[in-house]
C-alpha cells in the first residue's frame, strides 16, 4: 500500500521540518562546533617558555670576535626562541 501526499500535505511537512527540526539540528551543530573549537584551542596552546639562565647566555655568547661568531650567537638566540630558518 502506498500513500500519496497532496501538495498541501507536503508543504505542511516541509513547514513543520523547518520550524521544529532545523532549529534542533542547528543547536547540535553549534554545540559540536564549540566543542571542536575548544578542543583545537587546547591542542594548539604554545608551551610556556622559560628565560635562559645567565650560564646559558654566557655559554652561547662565548665572546664573539668575528662577524661569523656574532651571526652564530644570534642564530643560537633564535633557536632558543623556537625560530628556525629555511631548511
């Protein structure tokens, strides 16, 4: 047995879906999106970085005497801050 709907019944079903079901779906989507964004934010948090100790600075500084040594010292500072050049 098949049931044929009239255009008026089809429109009533569409209206009901629009009014009752769509808002529920939207609420679930908004909630899930919020949860996903919170999770992503937790995963992307930068690690806390500690300042270098005086000993670490002195070890890296190593009394540069040339341009090459000064560049090496600057690169060591960059590396300590997580800055990497082209590889």
